[in-house]
């Protein structure tokens, strides 16, 4: 894998891993204090201004708000510069940041606040009314007395945390069970930033656009913080709105974009995609869920000069574990690449024994990027960490050159008539049909087959169940072809773009459906 270090004037090797999260921003401020660091809406911060605001924010949290080292501070808000400042201020103040999905409400929201034991919630004013009674809430921005307003007058603060202290509780997406809080230290995240910088060729001359939710580990920890570490010019927007993305690329203000496959599919299907001048987009990163190979081929045909990177991992490892670089795509576009600098990975069977290359098994990791375990859940920690390796829950195959290809989530593999079927293979076939806009394949209870291979499809134009079932039978072994095709207007997803297959199983798996 090529190195990002060649020709780069950012941090030297070793300078990142031996630092704290907020210390990396401080180092960039010392190198390039007057360079634009972050802009959002009508506000812009140089590196010097950003670093000073982080120090003031730490003082506000500790001295004005009365928080103590180790307290958990939840942030329940949409994307903004204030969101970034709150995270960095928590890091400098020795507090543990708890990013909360701004779409959560009711019991789901209360669960994370209760489980984390958050002492304070920083919230957008429009969201504050959703927070259960009993939690101290302060406005993050856009309200009198907000956290952002408190940064107007500089305040001194001396950090009192180290690399081993907790920086964040990263709650897992909960696609298969209740979310668990992965305990991420400064040391783990700093190692992950160095891995990201190298494997993804992040450079200070890049102009990255950050459009996915900042509460999610991929946008914050694979892109925004590593890009701040190298001194790049960052733009944060509320969401990946196609027209805004196209405008920023055409204006030369964005040349790097990370998005899950669902967003790339939306961009590729947008009516303006073929007509807009998008040659200024140089780096395309995708991840968070599996990219259908047919979709990737369409994107590459339209933008042949665009360098594609497949990013794979999970919250517990910071979250970047493997990368498939642009020169590695040919002949292996279904692969998620090889492990990044600070990650060891292998494939094992149910007993934890290594399996031969070419054999499917569970991916396990050993890395300084890994979380310490799960907050308040020693039983789950014990199940996940065995003999020094973390059990990922992902089913994959490794080839002789060390490239990994994810077959499925272990819990998403379908047992049809006693034969295991990987849902991804069926989905890739369906994506080649012109009448399929999106597809998810799940196993639903069936008296004959144990689990019936079932395709849930968002159609494009007119297409029938019989047509898709016949199409799949022509390209797949009979036991892999869907026994049913269900049509929906949209697939359920979390904010990171992952399809919530458990919701599909719950919705369509009930008797009589």
C-alpha cells in the first residue's frame, strides 16, 4: 500500500501516535496558525483561532459549568463547527465526550444518556426538548448563553489528561442489538489517526468536505481529525445534499469526499450528476457498509480520474481497520483491502483457530487502536476480547496476498435449508438489474427452508417479483436465489448509511407476512 508521507509536510511519523486528540490540533496551530482550519456556514476558524477556542472551551466546561475530570459530556446536535469545538474542548478538559445520534428519541436516547452516566448534555436548541427530565442541558449554539457564545472571550486552561485517559465513549450503531459504549482513549484514537493519514493519502493541500454526521466515528475520526492533524482546509456542512456537493466541487472548494454507498448511489442517480463539472473531485472515500460492485463500476465510468478508497472497520477500532487503495481496485473491487499501519487482522473459525486463505471465517483484530472494552458491560467485553484478539462479528475471506473480502456480518448470514448463504453475493447480483435502485437480502423464518432468502428491493421503474427472481436464478445457484422479493419505498438505515437488516427481519418476519 502506498504511503501518504511522500511529499507531505504534515506531522512526521511518530508525532501523531504520541499525542492527545486536542494536542494534534495544537501542533497544527503552531505550524500553520493563520491557515484556514474549518469553516461552517458563515463562520471560519484559522488553526490558531481554533486552538485558542478549544482552550477557552475547556475552561468553560471545567470552571463555568463545574465539571470534573472524567465526567461524561453528551453532545446531541447536528453538524456544526460548535460540535467539533465541544469535542476538542472535552478532550483538553480531561472529560469524556459522548456523541449521540441526533435522530434518537425516547427510550433510545434515554438509554445512551443513562448508560453513559452523562453529567451534562450539550444540545442544539431545536433538539433540547427531546432530552428526558433530570439531565442538565445547555445549548451548544444558536441560543443566548450557548457554549459557542462562551468562546468569545479567551480564557486560560492547563490540560490535566494523558494519552491513556478516555477521550470518547463511541456507542455502536446497534444494527443487531442494543448499542454498547466502546471506551476510546486518546492513545487509541491517535494511533488510528496516523493509520488513516497514511493509508488514505490525507495531505495538507486537500480540501475535504465533511458532510456525514460528526457524531459518527467515521466522519470524525477517519477524516476530520486526521485532516486537522495534517493541516488541511476543512469544510463542514449539515448533510450530503447532492446540489451543494456539486456546487462546492465546481467552485474548487472541495476535492475530497467520504460517503457511505447509499450516498454515492444517490449522487450517481441524481439528475444533475452527468451534466455537472465534477473533475475537481480527486479523492472518493466510501465505507460504513458494503459498496455494490455494479454501483462502483458506474461511478468509475463517469469519473475515470477519481481515486477511490474503500474504508472498512468498526467503532471499536477507531474505526479504520483496512483500506483498499485506488491502485488496488483492479481485479478486486469487492475487497476491503489490507490492514492499515497499526492493525493486525486474521480470519478464524468459531473456536478462534486460524483458517486457510480462501476460507470464510470471522475477522479478528489486535491493535493499539482498539477500545479498552465496553462501558458498564464486562460480560460483553469478555465475549469480544479473546486471547488478546477482538472478535469483529464480520465474516470475511483473506487471499494469499493479504486482501480481505467481507462476506457478511456473522449475524446476517442466512441458513437456507441447512446451507449458509451470504446476503452480499445475492445483493450484488440484484444491483446489476436495471430495475433495482437498492436492495437488501435477509433470511426470514420458513417452515421448509428454516430461513428463506428474501430480497427487499427499492425499485427503479416497473419491475416484478417474478422478473427479479428469474434474473437471480440465472446468475446464482438455486439455493442462493431469493424465494421472495418484497418492494419498499426506502430501506431503513442509521445515520451512517448502514441498512438496518434487523428492522427488515422484524417487519417482514412476523407470521402471516
